[in-house]
C-alpha cells in the first residue's frame, strides 16, 4: 500500500472523532492524534469531577484509541488561548447580546491551533469529527452540509478561513450518525459505539449560563440590578433580575402578567431595560451581518437570493442580500422570529455555505 499523507486528527474522546481516526488509519494515512485541553471545570465553580470534551476521562479515552491503533497522541494545553472565548462570552452578555462560543472557537482558536500544531508535526492536513463536507470550486474552498440533516454542523464552520479549509478533512460529512455508531462497533469498540451525544457548551456542562456569568462577574447584582421590563412603547411592566440573564425570544421566567403571552424582543444594556412584546413584535424582516467570512464566492452581487439560517437549528428563510464592504444587509422574503444580536447567521446557496457573519 502506498503511504498517504500525514494527518493530525483532533480527538475529543467521543465517538465521532474516534471513528475519524479509525477511518483514516484504515485508509493508510499516517495519523497523529491530538486532544485540546481548553478548560478547567473546577475554576468555573463546577463540580471538580470533570465531564465533557476536555476532561481527564475524555483525554484518556482518546489516548486509548491511539494506543490501540498504534499511532502517537498528544495533549495540547490551549487554556490560555481559550480564555479569549470565555472573555468574549461574558462581554457579549454584559453588552446585551447573545454569543455563540462554538463558532468563535472554531474560527479563532481550534483551527488555528490545530494548523500550527500540524506544521510542527509535519502534518499536511488536519481532520475533525464534524458532520459537514469541504469542497473546492473555482479555486475557492467552502463547507457543504453533511448528509445527515439532523447532525449537520456546517453552521458552526462558516468562519473557517480559505487556508484552513484547504488543509482540512471532514470524513463524516457523507455518513449518518447511525452508520458511525455501527462503524465503531465493527472496528471492535463496542462501548464507544454506545457513547452519548454532547450538546452543551464545553465550559458550561450543566447548561446554566446564568450561574457561570454570576461566577465570572461577582459584582453582577450591583452592575445590572434594579432594571425594568418595559413594553415596546417604553411603559414599565416590572423589574428584571439583570438583563444578561435574558435572551431574545425568551418567554419563561419573566414573571410579568398582562393577560397574554410576552416575549423578550430587545435587550437595551445602556438603559438596563429588557423590552417585552407579543409574538408578532418578535418578528423581523431584515437584519445586518458584520464580521463576514465569504466562503464559496469572493463577493455577493446585490440582490442575490439565498437561504439564511439565524440559529443552529433554524431551517432557514429565503432572503435577498446586499453587501456593503464588510457588512451584509439581509432582507427576508418572509418575517423571521427572534433574530438575536451576537448570534451567527449563515448564508446558503442550496447546501453550500456562501458566507456567514455576526448579527448586529
């Protein structure tokens, strides 16, 4: 068998990245495994028994796969780099926005660190366990949706650069999750094939972001307390617990009764107000995206019609696009609910990522 290129495989210890390593190893690639240690749960006020993608158990699980298959494995301490993600997460909430740390991590931390390490270890490519595909057309690299619609992760990869995409392999994009579980079993890793999914933000394993913010901002009550819920006309409806604890579209936990359902429609950090409105007032027909990354095309002609997703599990809405330097104005053909500043919006042409940006 002809020896193939050397590949650095990002291994979280979970089933997806482990099967990637097995697949590429079987195909004859020269594999090097690496696990990024991004976070200490104990310092976040969580139980000191770590769980999740960078826990001791996960690192050991990844190393066990490497030892069993006979390729080297490294652990990279990325905690200092990852502090940028934490700081941004807190800062965005304190400014009344709702961040997406997974997108930011892929864009600015994970891929850059992996490519740097790949260079040091003389690896031509990196590989991850994302359910998406990478294609090249007319000299442009872009992400295409994975065939498993329920697992597709193209949304979180909109920010990856052309250079980094050109050196990335995503073997799982053409498979469904059930097939990956069967592969793990067929490779002889029965226990791995039964591993559960991980949906939470890696540094908030209990999904309680409010508790996390309180830990990171001890003077939170003094900084954001004594604010008001107001309606869309500015009428006071009651006091809130701190605007960072609310997100656009939220209905539960408002404790404001007016005889009909109310939703968070806007967060005004400067006024320390949380604006509440009806379901209809939650609808918008336009938004602006900043911090753009264009993938499939180098520019977007004004009036281009595409499908735009405003959140990870969004099915997408048709819209017309108008690019102005580093911003895109999006005009939806039908109203969209709960457009949230700080979140990512991803623009698709059919199944291909055209571009992405942060909602202003």
